[in-house]
């Protein structure tokens, strides 16, 4: 997406979050993201990234497969054997990762330098594809809809959620598994210059009417999105207004100028300050936190932002309660 991409969902098909899955050490549930992190429990890579189906896969793909499986189960789209139970031909996969398979690429380059191309293993070479994570998720759950990877820097996760919503609105998919993943390994740590974080999160997006028809519980509505030059412009483009207050602002801490009165009273959560570098996983993790906030019937909409002055753009995603969770006019203290 370029630096001026925007849309608002008011006049389009309502797209909702119906499932959330985490493969994140120290975080057991999406609700944990809203308070002080427990720092223990949650996903254990030492035991969670082993098994026959995870052999010959890079770390990012293994993390993504676990998070996707948890999200599909949470959305009631997986059967007792973990197999996908929805419309496989109409289900897409969108992955956000900036550094996911950097270790595989660097390893292949080192092998070529030392032994030439004949030294490459046919089992390892597929891991150098930039779309390998999305490919493994589609193969494992037999999802035959559109399949793509977004590697867009700081805004990548929010951009991926927006692309997923666009696929549904355009009629290209009836459901999308969106995964944000970055591995914790020495290659990523060397690139970042600081300790990297094992992080994978997945959300399932569906049209609200399709979710209702199968009895699924919607958690949040993807209402507006913008990727623009600065925060003020992004806020205006998402459709966020003071008449519908923002109760939670999920920020990466990079930019506050331009927030104005709209976000003055909003609670702020910076997930990276608590979890460490999240890169392409950040925006999808923000979406998971927003779903937990709205599902709890907390007050106000949720705004997720990433990017800022140190990057090429700022992205903003507005999430609102699904119709079933929206307070009535009486509950808001207004006259009908």
C-alpha cells in the first residue's frame, strides 16, 4: 500500500474479527495484552515448536502455524482433529513479516559462498521464498483462496489487516486468516541490533453476515484504515471522530503530534515497550488486543497506529464494536 491509502467501512460490507490466536511467550490470552503482562505462561517455544508437521520449516513458519491453528479453533473453523472446517476455496491467507525468513536467506547465501549452489539442500531452499510462511499456513489448513505476504516496515501488520479486509469487500474471499509473525533468533537480533522477540499472532476476519449465519461470535469490526504522511492526516482519514470517542489507543510510541482532543482521554498501550521489538507482528497483535477490549464491552472504540516520523508513513486502523455489541441509545444515555 502506498503512503496515501485510505478507506472507511461505513458504506461497505461489515468485516469482523471472529477468532484470535497467540503464539507469544508470557501471554496466555488476548486479554493479557490489555493489562500488566503476566510475564510467564502462554506459549512455550521449547515444547510448542516441535512435532512431525513442523519438520523442515523455518522458525517463523512454525510460529505462524501454531498461531493460525489457535485462531481457527477460536473462530470455530477447525474440527476436533485441527482440520479446517470452513470454505477452503474461499479462505485467504495474508501474512505480515519483515524479517521472518531472514535466517533461511542468510543461511543459503553462506552455503553458496562456501560450497556453491550444489551445496544447497532441496528441503531448505523453499524456505528462502518471501512467501514461505503464508504458503505453509495455506498448505497445512488446505486454504485455496488468495495467498500473500506484506513486508512493509513498521506499518506492515496494520496494512495486512487492511488488505485482508479489502479481499473480503472485493469478493475475493469469504474469510481471511491474517498472521503477524517475527522469530527470535540470532540473525534477526543482529539485524535489529537488539534482542528479538518470538511473536506470532493470527486473527480470522469474516463478513459480519457470514459469521452470523454460522453462529460465530464477532469480537470487533474493522471500520477504517489509512496509511498517510502523519498521524493527524491518518486520524482524519479513518473516520475517527470526537462524537464516537476512542477508549483505547494502541500505539507504537513513535508519534503523538496530531492526536489532538480525539485521543486526549484515551487509554494508551504500547505493546513493544512491554514485549520488545515486534516489527511485522505489531499491527496484527494490536488488532488482537483491540478485539479483546471490544469483546469485554469496554467503553469507546479502539485506534491502532504504527509508523511515524522515523518511517515513510503512519498507518491507523479504527476498530469498533460489532453490531451485536454496540450499546443502544438508552445505554448511551441518549433519547431514541
